[in-house]
């Protein structure tokens, strides 16, 4: 589905489903690979700010011509990197001004 501004009710519903899948897959991946508490991840990933940023990244990747699966992968990867940066920063392992990975157009 192509998205247009402003979103129609059907597009808004589909965007919500798409972002929900991105969040769910990112949380399941971190839980499966690293044993991170799934409830804690879902609380972090479903915060209003995290959902807004994930949706914006997904839409931007679609606008750049990426297929939906690739756009979702880019948005999910950026979500995981943001979470990892926050965890490292909170633990004092990473300095706040040190990026964990080079920024790309779709992760900014």
C-alpha cells in the first residue's frame, strides 16, 4: 500500500499494523538472540516516541523507493540500534556523543 499525506483511515490502520510488526520482530529478535526481557522491550518499543520515530523511518524508507520488507528491516534495525545505544549509555559503557554505527539517510 502506498501512503499519502494526510493518511486515509485505511492507510493509518495499515501503518499501525506495519509498525506493530516491526516492533514485534525487533523485540522477538533481541529476546531470542540475547535473552532480553520481552516485556521490558515491548514497553520501550511501544512508547509513543518510539512508535512515532519507527513509523517515520518506515515511511521515509518507502518514499525512498524501498520495498515494504526492506523498509521495515531498516526501521527495525534503527530501532534496535537506538535501544542498544540507550542501554550502553545508561550503563556508562558508551559515551553519549559516540555513535554506535554510521548514520544513514533512513536511520537519521
